C-alpha cells in the first residue's frame, strides 16, 4: 500500500486528535490574530449606539438553547455591555424555553458589571410560548402578551415600562437566535409593524439570513463566534469571542490542509489504480 | 469548596464523557447521553406546563377568579381557554383508530389559521422584498465598486433562476446562464460549508474554554 492509499485510510481518530491540539494550543499560546470588523456587524453596532440613553429601551430576545452558548452567549454579553455602558435601557425576553435561564444569567451578570438595577435600568420578561402569537401580540400590546415580568411584577407597576405599548416605542429589537425564530421576528414584527430588527445567529445559519440583510429587513447581523468577536472589538471589551478566534483560525488552516491533502491522495490513488488496470503496452 | 465549582466540575466530567465517544462508544458516553435526554424532557415539560398549559388552559378553566387579575375576565377568558383546550385534546384522538378522524378538525383549524397568518407576510419577506433587493442599477455613476458588485449579484440571480428553469432545454444563452448559475450555487454551498465548519468548531472551542475555566478554578481553590 502506497503513502497515498495509507493517507486515505487513516484512522479518523488521528484527525480528531489533530483538531483537539489545534483548538487547545492557542488557548495557552495566544497569537492575537487581528479581527477585522465587517459591515453587518458595524451596522448593528451603530444601530445600538444610536439609541439615546435612559429613553426607550433596546429589546433583546434570547432565543437560543445551551447547545449554542459558545456562539451566541458572547454576542448577547457584548450587546448588553454596549447598551449598559451607554446607559441604554434593556428589556430582555425569550421565545425559547431553554433560553429562560440563559437570558437571566447574561442580563444579571452584565447588569452587575455596570451597576444597573432591575426594573429601573433593565427588565426581564421571561419566556412566553407560541412564537407567532407572541411576536404579533407585541405589535399591538406588549403588556397583553407579558402582563408580568419574569418575577411576577405587573408591567404596569414598572416605571421603566411606562409608555412602552408596542413596536412603535422600541427603537431596536435584537434576536439572538439558534433557530428559525429570527424569521418570525422579520415576518410578524418587521413586515406588518415596521419594527427594526437586528440579529445574532449561529454561523451555520448566517448564510440563510444575508438576503434579509441586503433587503433592509434586518438592520445588522452577527454570524457565529466571529460576529461576536467583531462586536467585542467594536466595544473594546475582548472576551470569549476574541479568545476563540485564534483557535478558529488555526483549525481553518488545518482543515484546508486536510482537504487539499485528501484531494491529492484521492486523485493520485485513482490515477495509480487506473494505470495498474491498463494492460502493459 | 464553592457549590458552583462542584457543579462546574460535574459539567466538565460530563463534557469529557460525551467527547469520549470520539474514541469509541462506551458506558460513560451512554450515561451522559441518557442524562441529557431525561433532564431535557423534564425541563421542557415543566417549563411548558407552568408557562403555557397552566396559565392558558388550566387556570382560566378551573381556577376562575371574580375580580382577579385584569386579564382573567370571567366568561371571555373561560371560553377562550376551553375551546382551544378541547381542540388541543382532539389532536390526541389519533391514538384511537375509531375516532382518529376527529383530530383532523383541530389540525385543519391550526393549518388554516397559520396559513392565513403566514401567506401575506412571507410573500412580502421572501419574494417581493427579495425581488426589490435584486433590482439593482448595473451602472452606478462614479462608483465602479458598487457597479461591479451589482453586476455580480444580478448575473448570479439570473443564472441561478435559469438553472432552476426546466421548461426549456439548457442550450445557447440559456445554457450559458445555467452554467453560470451552477457556479454561483457551488460558491453558495462552499460558503455554507465554511460557516458550518466554523459553527461546529465554535462549539468545541466553547467546551475547551469551559474546561480551561474549571481547571483554573480548581488551581485557585487549591492555592487558597
């Protein structure tokens, strides 16, 4: 068996090991590779930045489950840090039952960092099932859909929510989504009510939502860990997103090398077997 | 020792148990897998019961309150909870073959309602706005970069649409456009693949970062 055939039949566990090393090493030997900010991320940053402090709140819908924490948690934290650092009020909610604790954790931890008070600087509405009904209902009466916050306080008793009736009083709503719920925000909030929607999605979903970006149905888009890293760069608060980008770059180089070697081995061995089959001239 | 460190350590052990599958299937992986399935099922059941079934069906029907919270209006709330609740129950009729057909009533209302809700806005978001977005000027005066991008986009749009136009044979101009279309489709698949790799690797990076944090916490705890 030649070297090419051996390479094609390599035990895939060696590849797993190579990937593991490529991920782990940059954590201990950071390379500090630059993160270039792209337009969709900058657009979302500018949209958040344009919200006046201590006025109508930014809404963040934490629509993801624990399985996508590495990609979407850094985005949520970065956007919350941006908002709180500029004294922008925040209302968080979730349309994913598994997002209930994640939204609360992110909100509470960043609020603590910036000394923000619940029901004064931010409100947590909690989870409400029935995605389409919730998004449509918020277009007419937010307090009808969420009569109470996540801790049982009626919204009518929270001063921060005074005058917040529907999407007309929401300068921007950002959904951090690991599922098609982002489309519900576009279809039921942007289309009928003209709500301004921004989004953070997992990288695997990002290509699906670029058409919404190009048509102005989304204000901005963060795609995967890279999107989070770019946002962290913009707010000058590097965290998990930036920390992961070195490993991400090393892994991509490794995968490109493996793809190239795999193709060389495949076509090389194919050519060799064809030559072996041909009768000697 | 902090309670959070105990939980974090447990989570780290479970993470390693799941990754042990990469070497080969083993009882540690099986244990972690079953634990995830069981905990998830219980979590979703509780969340949905207390956030959906109880406030929208059980409470309005069985815990009627006179002069309660403003949304608990007697009569309206009662009927509005009972009718959808019964329709929901009808869905389970399919488990009984003799009356299984009854479940179609509820399904019919559900499908009809959603279709009515979706058709117009989906048409707007997915078709009309996309046509508007694709209708770009091919020449933008004094802006060669935008002109080039617009030409690329429009050619790609026409090529891809042509590739999926099966009523005429892909020959001549149509054939050229369809061939351009397949190139664009392949580039699209490539971009999707690249993003998918990034997404999956991000999950691994997240776990490695978590394991590192747990190890750091242990070192700090041992040092104190």
